[in-house]
C-alpha cells in the first residue's frame, strides 16, 4: 500500500487517521492511503515566505534557470522510477511520456528560456524606455519583479507529473516559492516526483512544499503577494475563485478548466488526402491518449456534410482497432480512466450526449474489473439545434461528429462551446486558415492549423507547448499558463518606474541614454567581462567621409545604388541632398573608429540590434562614435555577452545612426 506524504516546513508528514483510501483504476483494489494529516497551513505559508521566497529572490534569473536545468536533468536521470508507478494511474507508457517526459521537457525549456530571454539580474525589463519629459530628464520604464508571497498550485488528476512541473517551472524561475496540491486520486505519482525534487537538494529550503489531501484554510490565509493557479473542473474553479479572502485581497487566480475543444476538417480535405488522413489520425490520438482525459482533447469533430460518412467510417475503423486493457501491458494502446468514479461520471455525461447524438462505435467496456471504457464516437445530426454536445464534457475517450455547411458554419460551431483551450483546423488552403482564424481566434486559447507541410514536425493538437500559451477564454477558465516568459510574468508584479535616466539605469542594471557615462582605465575592448562597467564609454575622434571613400566602397562591394553614385538621381529623391554615403560604409568606419585591434578579452562580434540611419551623410561630412557598455549578460562558464550602444554623430553633433552591438567577452584575461 502506497502512503504518499505531505512535505511541510521541511518535514515529511505521513497520512493521518482520516486518510482516504485510493482504489486502483486497473485492479479495482486499494492501492494507496493519502491525506488526513493535520497540516498547519499558516506555518507552511510562513515557511515559504520567510525561507523560500528570500532565498529564491536572492538568486538572479540565470541562477534560477541553472537550478531548473539541473533539477530537470536530475529528474530525467530518475524518470524510470516514475514510469514504474505510472500504470497504477491507469496510464500506458505512451500516456506517461506526455506526463513524465513532457513535464521534465517543460522544465528544461523554461531553464533555457530563462537564460536566453531574461537578464542575469533581479529585474525584468518589460518593453522600451518611454520619454515622459521633453528633454529626456524624466523617463518611464516598465519592470517586473517577483511576488513576495507564495504560489499555491492546485492540480488535476490527469497529469500528476506534468501538472506539477509545468506550474513549478515558471513560478520558480520568477523567484516565487510554491505549495503544490495534487489531485488525491493520483497524488502518489506526484509525490514520488516531488520526493525526487527534495532529494536532489537543488532547491533552497522553503522553495517547494506539498499538500496531500485537503487544503483546509490555506486559501483563507493568502494575501496580495500570493497567487493561485488551478486546474480542474469548472465547478471547483467557481467555488475557489469566489473565496471571499481571495476576492478581498485581489489574489491572482489563474484557472484551467474543462473545455469542449473542436477540430475542423477543411472543405478542401478530400477523403484519402493528406489533410483528411491527418485529421483522422489526430482524432484517434486525441480520443485515446490518457483515455481521453486531457483538458485539450478533441471533443467535437466538425466535418463538411459531404465528408461526414467518410470520416465516420475511417474513424470507427481505426477506433475499433484500439486495444484497451492493463496499461502495464505494452500491447494495450489505451489504459483505464483514472478512477471508477471518473468512469461513472463519463458514462453519466455520455447518456446526456446520447439524447442529441447517435453512437457510431464504442459505448462499451472490456470485461475487466478496472475503470475501462472503449473509445466512443457519436454523431449529431443537427448541431445547430443541439446544446449538450457544446456544453457537456465527457472527460474520457469520447468525441462527437458535427456536420457543417461551410467554413463560416464550421467556425460558428467551434465557437459554440463558450471558450476553449484549443481548436484545430486541417486544411491546405491558406484562405480557409485565415477565415477560420479571424472568425474563431477570439474564442480559443490556441489554434492548431495542420497540413502536409507542418505535419512531419507537428507536436499534436492536444500538446500544450511551454513556448505557447496554455489557457483559454470563458469556459476554459479565462486564464493563461506557459507561453514562454509570459508564463513567468504571471508570478511577477509589473511596475511602472518613473524617474531620471540615472535612477532607471541603476534599477535596471542597464545603461539608459542620458544617464552618467563612466570613463574606464583602459579601452573597453581591453577590459574583461568582469571589469567592464555598465555605462563605460569612449568617444572616438572624427573621420571625414570623402567621395572617394564612397566610390571605393561601391566598387568594392558592388553596391552601386544610385543614391551613392548618381548625384542627379539622388537629388530627385526627397530623402537625400545629393550623393550620400552607404549606411554600411558608416558602420564599417564606425568599427574602424572604436575597435581596439590588439588581442584581448573580446572574443567575437555576434550581432547587431535595432540599427537605424537617421540622417544622410554627404561627402565631406565627418562622423564620430560614442560607444557605451549598455548591458552585460553571463552566457557560459567562461564568457558573457556585452551589449554596447553605438551612436554616430556628424560634425554638427547631430545623430546620424544608432545601433546595439553585441560582443562575447571573456570573464578573465587569457
Ligand atoms: P476537481 O475540480 O474536482 O479537482 C481539481 C483539483 O482541485 C484537485 O486537486 C482537487 O483535489 C482540488 N479540489 C477540489 N475541491 C477543492 C476545494 N474545495 N478546495 C481546494 N481544492 C479542491 O476536478 P477533477 O480532478 O475531479 O476533474 C473533474 C473534471 O475537471 C473533469 O471531468 C474535467 O472536466 C475537468 N478537468 C479539466 C482539466 C483541465 O486541464 N482543464 C484537467 C482535469 C480535469 P482532490 O482531488 O483532493 O479533490
């Protein structure tokens, strides 16, 4: 008998006298006892706020990203221990791959994005500097900083590992400690993974805690610096988001709840064609993976009336081949539902769907004691008059075919479920894709547009990807998770900082135009990553640009555009006073002016951002460069990226060009 334990204030706490017995969905026998322990939720929150939060916030985004990478690697090395438990939940190994490898992959992805897209500092810069005063002395900058409370994660039964890791990764990267509450039915698998996290020793004390069983007065104790992320039923979401304490303190509440996702077969997809086959294959996957217990699973299959019979036949034939039984048996394609109660619930909802739709296949169960149900396909003749097919989610291997008249009707039916997590469209016609997107995007968190080009690399309708937002409007909960760094920002406060350039520079650890320039002891290209200071600046001497320079550059590069070579044609152009220097010539001269040629810590020039040419440079004009260290970002163990602001001015001091130059610079001298 498994006895999953809670983890509170650094201690493991065994199930209490009132522990709930969990019946295995495969064996129909008791497999675990969970919950029932008296947890002190006030002490848990104090522990998170006093230990986990400060320790996490003391780290930079990059340090937290490295911590996540190490943790994902640790879990990856031990994942077979999780696969060994996985069949107890009713899931096959393939289902487990989505849950276990999917969760670990999500953590890896956030680790990589954290290092690539966030600064190696404590403040996340959101957008550009806004000039609020006329002379540039009063500026504005949006920043984001971690919330100073705790994140409470309430997860669903269907993805015991992914459900935990996909919420932990962005919250920990943000710098917020977490209290995880898994669904009781599958909590022993979550606990096994959570135990590994603690055993890894990679997270600071208080960064994560685990609640097995009820949450008691936890939500009543949350405040303005805390956040709740919930996945589960719409009814529970409604109950929890209505908690008076959460409302009183405006506690952030993100919800992922049931969603009647649609898949549309395009009018151009002929039977037997690639898009038709993709539609059928993906529908089978969606109906059978995790026995259909996926928040993103296709529930409504919207098909042109003329293709309905073809799809019904192809799908019924494929579903009839699906083997259903013990998920530990590799020959079984589909396992059990998560519990007998879950199956009863699906059967109850199926009965209500059958009032509007006919059964084409399934609606039967193998003769086994477990909570099994064969894949079931329904068809609804009049989806405009129907309501249950758009409202009742049978959270199992069940989908309904809905005939449509045309693309507009298909979009209308897809939108009829009041908001969903994902809708997909199978078409090779870009016009159809655009029409459906414009008609439908507002109703769905994600649109998955599939054709023969995307298919070889596609990850599937039902796979929320950590790069892309997961969530949807209305019935789907109105929330967003994941979405790359957007998901991290859900655990941070966006604040508008207003002040002088020096203040903004100090806060953001970024040189902002107008803030003080620093003069270093040496040329900045001779300074190591560690030595160079934000704001360190050089001003180069000027160089005159001659007509001979321009002609030489034109001949040398082959760029003989008329504005550089033909005075009359150039004068006819409203942008130019006559022949002008090539912009790329100016960039090359600029490099010639600011570069220090000797071997030194600068390893490579890796790019250039936000280049703009603001004023033409005529023969006889001279240019000078101001080069300023704008930002430093650690990249590897031996070097980091230094971003420089390069501003070119002419003999009158007018700015002619500006860009951000990126270089890789060694931490130490060779
Ligand atoms: P529930 O809403 O019952 O449970 C979801 C989570 O909330 C579980 O961790 C549960 O814990 C917890 N919970 C329930 N009541 C409370 C409470 N009063 N206070 C604090 N926590 C609470 O959903 P189920 O897991 O039973 O799934 C039911 C339905 O939810 C499915 O049929 C499906 O429609 C939908 N669903 C949607 C998902 C999605 O991702 N959008 C995923 C999974 C389900 P405990 O288990 O201990 O009760």
